[in-house]
């Protein structure tokens, strides 16, 4: 298979997955407060194939940037803010968020 065909197939897949949420709108019960916490299958597939690799790469790049900027943030006293923004938040989105969910972390039921 040529490189052109592989790129064309990947582009078609990404473009096709991007239009799915627009077609999936609507509330099944008609109740505005009705909310299922279970994401759709297409959201899980897109999250596993597209989003998670980018989030993991962002965590690795953010960790590198944090280490490089650590002397400057230590002088300014903002190590905790830089660590949270560059390492913790991308890591939470990559590893703690459920597959296909839009919010990071585990939420206690209320």
C-alpha cells in the first residue's frame, strides 16, 4: 500500500469521526436533566485512537518543559502552578479520565 493511500485513509477516518458528534445530538428522554454517564462507542474509539496518544505525548512534552523551566519557576516561587499546568492536568486527562468521557477525574455521585 502506498504512502498516499495510507494518508488518504487516515484523513478520511479522522474527518468521518469528526462529524459523528454533530449527527448524534438530541436527548433520548426529552428531559433536559437526563444525562447518562456512559459515552457512546464512537466517542470511546475516537478517544482511544486519537485523543489518548496526543494527551500522553502532551504529558511527556509538558514534563520535559517543566524540567527545563524548573530553575526559573523555582526562583519565582511558582513550581506548584507550573507542575500542575504542564504535568498534572495533561496526565489527569490522559490517565484518569474514563474512555470517551469529557471530564477528567473520578467524580463522587451526588
